[in-house]
């Protein structure tokens, strides 16, 4: 869908100075991580980013626009590559997720999902975009694995993605601060554990070295939402 | 540990009027769900709850105390009963979690975990209590299942609880608002899917009807929804 390839809210014109853009978006994420939607003001972001309010409003006419741009800037790495192995695809996805959640603005995206439930009229549209990207990305990975016979045809793509991302999010939210640095330095064991749990949990038929490259392409995609 | 059985922050004296107590805690959760820690003030809670600030400060001298009491009031149902079947224990746990997250203050506990990462000095202690209760409750269930042979001895209790709770949280955060009511009315299919995924994912050896209490261990403990 074309709508999915660009952020949902129109931004007036192209950004004139990418450096200011990125500084402001980073300031916006910092402010947002601290205060959430209720405290997210153009004033606070302008002050934190060291830019004038006029420059801010020129780029993002409303705080919704600024919020949407900031949240979308967290998702810079493009769609996950489908490698030919569900094991590798999920490992790649899990690594991205853990890097994002443990990154400098890791709490912003979780807070945004919470705020979207509390302020659906104001934030629903911006977050629908994030939700849809997540769901569509996961669905592609899962459907490719169903096509190649690595997964049974009745698996639920959203269940797989909820399990993968949710387990990581929950661990990061509950880990004591004293052990957070250790996880950030060495996330591989957790990623391997979680990918293994999810693959076994959904009846994965592949092996770590499975390749999907020569699988039949005429098969209808039958994965259905659970 | 005795420390785990009571909230960590001392409350001065017993509450004098339980009805005011519960009204204030509900107002506190409402305010907190909307504005998070940055906007959580005694003033806002007093106004929302329709009580004087003096009454509020008498019960909870600081906003940390009020926050801790409010968050802990979400966990009213006591420890999960160990029924003799891991399948039933996890189903019971999942039902409680989904009821809490879909309940009137469902976003408060997720927001609190996010805020504890942003304001560790102010909220770390209150949230450690919540984290520890979750971890200890899950560990008991898992260790009982290891004892009975339902689970291999090398499973990670925290991985199981992260997967169970995290999958549910992620689904609830990502579900479109249009489908939320449907999930609230009929959570059983999702609970069954998630419990099944987690059990298969960790190499569960039991069956749905497995009981762990075959040899006369006093009174047989039966399942009951908490």
C-alpha cells in the first residue's frame, strides 16, 4: 500500500536543513520520553533542541506532526530482509527490536503505544502507521516461511510477532537497572533464547540452516490471522 | 522474604476511611494513566478524587507514596494458586494479566514500567516491588512444574513469564481500538493461543489434564480462578 511507505501526516515542503531536522527530532524524542503526550509541547522541544519556535512550526505545524515525525524517525532501517530462513529473519528482527528498545530513545516507542490508547483521537493516526508497519513486516516474514513449509499454514503472523517483540519488551521493562548494561553489551543470548522459544512455540519445521530459495512459488498463501 | 509481602514505602498509620482510600487510589490511577510521572501531582489527584489536599497528605506524605500505593492497588488478587497443572497455572496467570491490562487502569502499570526506566531514582523502589512480585510468582509456578517433570530442569522462569506477559501486553498495545472491545468480551482464544505457544516453546512435557498432586501430599490443591 502506498500509504504505508510514507508517514501519514503531510509535512509542508521538504525540510530545509537536515541537521536541524535531526537535532529537533532527537530533542523531541528526549522530551517525549520524559513527559509523554500530556507534557509534549512545541515550547519544550524548541528549548531542548536549541531552535526557535518559528523554525519548529515551519517544519511541523502541530505537535501531532512533530510527534509523528519523531516516532517515525525511530524506524530508520527499512524493512527486514527476507533471507530464506525463518530463523535468520526472526533473529534479524529481534536484534533490531532490542537495539531500538535499549537505544537512547528506547522508551519513547513503548510510551507512544501507551499514549495512543489513552489519547486515541490525537495519536491514533500516527500510531496506526507504526502498528501497520510492524504487522506488515512480520506478516511477510511469516508468509514466506509458510510458503517454504517451515511453518504450518495455520499459524498466526501477529501471534508470532507479538511473542517475539513482546517477550523482548517485557524483559527490557522488567530487568533491574543494574543488569541493563550487561544486556545491552551482550544481547545475543537473550535473542537466541527468544527466537528459539517462538520457533518451537509455533511448530517450526525448519533447521537453523534451512533455506527457502527453491520452494514452490505457485502455492497460495494461506496463513490466516488467529 | 518479608519485604516482598508488603509495599516498600511506609504508609503512616492505617487508612482511616477505606472508601476515601479506594476513591483516591482510583483517581490517582486515572490521573497517572493520562499524564505519567512527569504530570502526577498531589493537586491533580486531590481534584480528580474530590478530596482535600490535607487528607491526601495525611495518608501519603509524598507523591512517591501515593504512586506506590496506587500501582500496588492494581495487584489485589494475591498470589496465583499452584493448581497441580502448569497448563492451568499459566492460563490462570494469563487471565489475570489480560483482565488487568484491559481493565480501567490497564495502561497505568505499563506506563509505570516505562517511567521507572526514565526516573529510576524516584520510582525504582516502588517498581522493584512490582517486578519482584511478578518474578517470584512466576518462579514458583515454573519450579513446581520442573519438580513434577512437566518442564525440563534448565528452563528459565523469567523467560516463561516474559513470553506469557509480554505477548499479551504487545497484543493489547497493538490491537486496533475497533477490535479491543471484542478481545475484552472474549479473551479466551488469545489466552489459549499464548499459553499453547509458551508451553510448546519451552518444551512442556505435560498434557492439559496433567496433575502434579498424585501422591498424597496433604490436601489436593484444585484450580480456582483468582
